[in-house]
């Protein structure tokens, strides 16, 4: 039996050195802004 086709990712890579856009958001909104970005990635790539 064939494996079912995946529609989302089990995980996504998050680099240790983020670009300036992340730093700008974190400086503006603090750790909450960073958490929102990670949650958005989870929704976008996780399904």
C-alpha cells in the first residue's frame, strides 16, 4: 500500500541568525512579535 500524500510539513527550519526583518519586528513588539511570526510559520507550513 502506498503512503498517503502529505499536505503539510512535520517541522520547519528556523535559523539561529535571523535577518533584519525579524530584528525589526522584535525591537518593535518584543518577544510577542517574534512568537507571532513563529506561530504564523506553524499555520502556513503546518497546515
